[in-house]
């Protein structure tokens, strides 16, 4: 049910570091990389033709994050321009795992794996992803050799 | 329908400043005083015997903030213990105005007025506050002389 | 020392509403409009040729927010595209007041005045704004008739 | 240099879920568990007699988070009382790994490992932890059998 992803180009989303993102260490507060990663995932889904708010309101399903494993490698600062990548690593019927990185110019700031699951809005029980999204995601996956 | 509040003692809620609350200026990010004020309002309502989550789920009503006017007077820092007050200034059927201050020891850090309204969860239209809350709030109000 | 601003076009900064911006009411958490307003102010300053991080590191000065007065008029939701304006209302040597609005399509979501002051990074005492910024800002101000 | 920790009682820090912690899914925004974990670590360090702000100002060192691995198991909601544990798992001269859990009543909400490193405030290079903290931490570690 789950396959490795091959070598196509990553999706990339750019964002600016503002005061709200920093902490008293003078750098981006580490927890905020989870926000940066999510902004990139949201825009990646949108680029695939897919709105989460529409899914929530018309289909009663939403994505929840079930696991995050992130390494923080170098600090980003106020006014930095950060580029966040999204790469599909594994895909099931009701969940997927993404590998994401945050870069500033040529420097890797943070990276990690985010696992998200599709759930029913009311019960929070796992629910199959919409068919059109599953179909779209499958085009991003190549069979492992 | 709305009266001035007299001189009884303020409600007071204490909280610690953590990394999450600070910004690269080395101090509490000003927008976070709105969070501090809200924590104090929530605990004040709880002390009055009132749960917002219960109101939302059982009565389909919730509070929304309609106006905030806050002055930021002195910076707070990591590890500071901040005391936040709540004082009822005006009360109507579907809204109230609170005066709130944040103190560290004898120093005033921030203060302002917060106006909150009771709305229907689905429509966001103004809704009368629950009767038991209205009754409880009225005991906090003294007729202006 | 302080003058009214005349009728030139507002600066406008667009942003997307993500999960991080919302609360359990299903809409944007009101305190986050202060973040949205600040993102727009930061980009407005950048457009005027001015970096806050550079000012902080090379001149030892930074902006702090001293007063905010905001009305929250209509809720924004996940995936909404919000346009935030910046308009200089008053300007002194060490402070300025901005009028800002957040719009979604033709609907006004929130608006208010934000007063910011320039301070010394170490002492937090008021400090004159950099000359090049003062010069640039003065071109935005027309004498009141 | 690093040893496993044995069976003494966990440190436990309680906190309330407020509006600021939730998202449009009606539950606590997953990234905020990193904040909850950090509040508990901060209070755990304080209980060990140790202030991070003091370390930053008097010794020019601070802790940064270098790795987080968290599983999100059940949703928490507005007004929930959450209990967060801290357990020292590994300790070196300039870093340590903590295992943390968030509970509501008997239900496990989230858990994971957080690795923090001590760095020089200016250079962000690894720095030995203060001796008194190292001494205090070593009393929490039992030799693995």
C-alpha cells in the first residue's frame, strides 16, 4: 500500500521570517518550523488542486498530524527568506509521510519527516482520503525498482 | 443596560513567561499580552462557575473578541512571573467590556480594554449570554452613584 | 512634529490563512491580526528600502509596539487570502502611528491603529529613527491644509 | 558519558488549554505540544534550582532544541487540564535528551523525545553546561544495570 518516491523535483515554498517567528535567543523559535512546514504542505496541496477548507466543509474530513521528527541544524533570523520543500515519502489510503526541509540560501536550517492522517471531522477516526487526491498523489509515486 | 463597576477587588491570574512568549528583542512579544489577558479572563469565568467549552458544546454559543485597546508600557522577560487582572467595566445582554492589566512585581507592563461578545457558534450573530452567567455578572456590578 | 497624512494609495500586503492562524471557533484567532498587521508593516518598511534586522545589528535600535487599538469585524477562515493595508497617520522623531486594515475580497475583517516607537536595543529608551528612514517617511506626509 | 535513567518518579507540570492553543479542528494545534513540553522542562529546571534567564545573562549560555520526535495520539480540547512529564533519558556535557508525555486524566495525548544542547549565546557553538547543573543532573541518573 505504500511505496517509495523517486527523483522528481521537490515542491518549494518561500516565506519571510517576522518578529512573531523569533524568540529571545534572537533566532526563529524551533517549534515554528512546524508552522513553516505546514504552510508549505498546504500550498503543495493547493498546487495539486486541493483545498483543505473545502474538504473539511464539504466532505467532513480533515488532515491531522500524527508524528513529527525534526532536526534543527542552523538558526534563522529576522528578515531571512526561508525556502521550504515538500517531498512525498510514503502514501497510504488514509495517511502519508512527507519529508521536508527549510533552507536559507545554500544552508539547511531544519529537516524532518511529518506524518499526516486523514480523519473524520466529528469522530477523529481515520478516513480514506478523497479519491481525486489519492489519484493525484499516486502520480507523484514511482514504483521502487 | 450597562453600568459602571465599583471598587471591589480585582481578579488576578499569575503566569510564567516562557521562550514561546518572547521575541528577538529579548522580551515578551506584544501580541502575546492578548493571550495573557485571555488566560486570565478564562480563569475568571471559571471562578464564576462558568466553562466556555461547555457553553460552546451544550448551548451553541461562544465568546468572540470584538475590540482590543492595549498600551504596552514596560518589557517582560523570560522567567518573569506576570500577574494579570480582570475587572468588569461594562455589561450588556450579549457583550461585556473588561479592563485588564499585566503586572510584574510592582511594575505595570501592559493594560487595556477588551470587549467580548457572545455569538451563535454557527452564524457568528450576537446571542444573549446564558442566564446564569448574566445573573452572576450582575452581582459584580454596582449602580454608579 | 507630527502631521496628518493625505490621500496617496495604501501599501497592501497579501497573506494566506493557515491552520496555525485559526482557533477552535473555526476562524482566525483575533490576536493573530496583530501578527498580520506586523507582517505588512515589515514589508512596507522593506519597500521603503529599510531592514529592521540591519537597523538592530548595525545601529542598535529597534521598533517596539507601544499601543494597539483594533476592532474585529468579521471572521476569516482557513485558506482565505487576506490583504493587509498600511497607512502612515502620524510621524514623530522616535515614533509613528499607522492605520491598518485586513480585507478579504471586498469585506473588511479588522482594522485599527498601531503606534510604534524606536528604542535603543539595550536600554529600551526612545531613540531617534535613522535619518534615511525619517527622510523617506516625510515624503509620505503631506502638510494638512 | 551518557547513561540510561532508572525508575524514579517523573516530574509533572500541569497546564490549562486556552483558545490560543487550539485550531480550527476544534483541538490543540499539534505544534503547541512543543510549547507545553518546553514549559514543563523550564519548570523542571527551575525545580532543580536553575534559571535559564540567569544562565543567559550571567554566563552567556542558553539551551537550544536540536531534535524533536513527537507522536500525537489523542486530541485535547479547550479547558482541558493537561499534565506534562519530564524524564531525563541521556546526559552529556553539552546536551541532554528528555522523554516527555502529555496526559489528560488517564489518557496519553502526545509523547516524544526532545534533545537540547547548551550553546554560547553569541556564536551558537556547543558549550559545556554550568557545573552546578551537571552535578544536579547526575543525581537523576542511575547506572544501567
